[in-house]
């Protein structure tokens, strides 16, 4: 087994609420408990935002069209999303996290990383802390959470799925390499469906298979991600828990009630989207150089077109001007169901570089999990 001497070891917990939106709806409405429910619109154009575990048994998943979800589960009950309520409960959950550590990095309303290497309770066991946190969340919100515990964010994230729902999994330092070798490649965080299929074609089915490939081979086939795959399968993931995450991009998008088949109709929609994006950028005091136009066709094919400007922008008119240029860049392949505009290459990137520079100094720690 490889020497783990150079692997930075922290005590990281990834907490993930179980079917959060759907569970909140079942919590607030007892009549929905034990029944297959989907949070989202039930219309012809609706999309599932979240599904209860009862619905997941029928193959209902988030981001699935409501029509397909209903086809898979004829008894499916659709519930309208109530984001104000989800945020309210999310704040209670985060209050529990902060009782243990200030190093909390929220990924969304229902999941977060916690660094408990040094914690407010003085508890040396990250496993016991995770168990305590899950119990407190249940007592204070009535909802179940799952957790993964290990030496870095990547492994903790993967581990939190192992014993879902309402469970936890600890991968101790001495277990890391074997755990990753045995792991199905589809379980690797950052390996999506398309990448997994490509890996299958290259004879990569497990972490052990991935480990046999050189960094040059992986970079050749997967670009910049190749180096990431090479490292994580060896238990190396240096990203720290960042309490104040700096966004890599800011965007806005709209799904239309009827497909659009003409660029003329799309321009009006892009005007509204650009205005919303400007509002978000100014609220966050952010500007960027790279504009990306997202087009989702009626057959769900996704197309993106990008352009990088020599200067930072946050103004609606400049965003819209570039988005129009990207729209006319090539002919439409089909009628359009969704348009989106995002801005990346932000003026926050230098701040991010300065912060990540601190990772150059890593301390090897020995402790029980």
C-alpha cells in the first residue's frame, strides 16, 4: 500500500441533508409522509427540483422532466417549492454547525463541509462530532442528515453517500487508499455520466483501474481534470474548507413555457436575463470578463458559447451586446426551451489565488477519527 506520508490530513465532515426539500414538505404536511412526492412543477414544462425517497424507488430524480417523473411513478404527488421555508430551516442547521466550528463551507442550502481538526467542543473524534451534529439537527428541525468523515473534502463527500439516508461513514487515514481503490468510478465526485462512459471505454471501472493510469495519460484524455483524477485516487486533495467561498461565476437563466424558434423572440428574453444578471453582479459587487450563453434545445441538447473580453464588465447593456453576438454566432439547431447568461473570469479570482496560496504549507497530523 502506498505511503500516506505526503497526504495532508485534516478532520473533515461533509453533512448532507436527506432529500431536503421533499423532507421539509413531508415534515410540514403529515399527509405527505410515506408517499412519493416531487418538489417542482407538474406542468408539461415542469422539472423535478427534489424527490422523496419513496419517489426515488421509482427512478424519479432531481432535474428530471415532470412528464417523465409522472410516467415512472403514476402516483407521484407534486408540491410547489417554498424556498423561504427551506432557507429558514437551513439557517437552523448552519447554527448547529457553527456550535462546533467556524470553518464551515456551505455548498447549498442542504449540504456543507466542516473542518473539525480543531473544534469548539475539544472533541478529538470527528466521527462522534458528526453523530452529535446529526442528532442535534434531528432534535432542532425534525429532519435526518447523513455524513461522511475523512482526511479531506473529496473523500468526506464520497463517504456521505455510502450509508444514506440517515447514516454516516468514516474513512480512517489508514483506510483511505483501499477505500478509493475499491470505489466504483461512478462514485468519484467530479466524474459525471459522460466522463464515466469515457473511462469505461478506456478500461477504467474502479479506483484501482484509475490508479494504473499515468498523469500524462489522464491529461491526454481528460484535459485539466486528468491531474485531479490522478491525485484524488491517491487520497490527495489539498482544497481547504473555505468559510467564505468566492464564486467562480454568476449567472441567470429562464425556462420558457413555450419553445422559442426565432432569434427575434429570444432577444426580448435575453434582455430580461441580462437585467437579472446585472442585478446579481451589482449586489455582490462583482464584474467579469468571460460571458457564456447557454442554450437548451427542445430535445434537451445543451449548447454553450463563450467570449472573453479584454476588460471587466457588470453592465446590462454590455452583457446583452455580447450575448446577442453569441446568439448569432451559429445557426440554431432546434427550437429553444431555455436561455441563460453567465459571467466568469471574475475580478474575485486574484483574491482566490491569494487565499489558496496558503495551502503551500501543510502540516502532517496524526489522530484518531
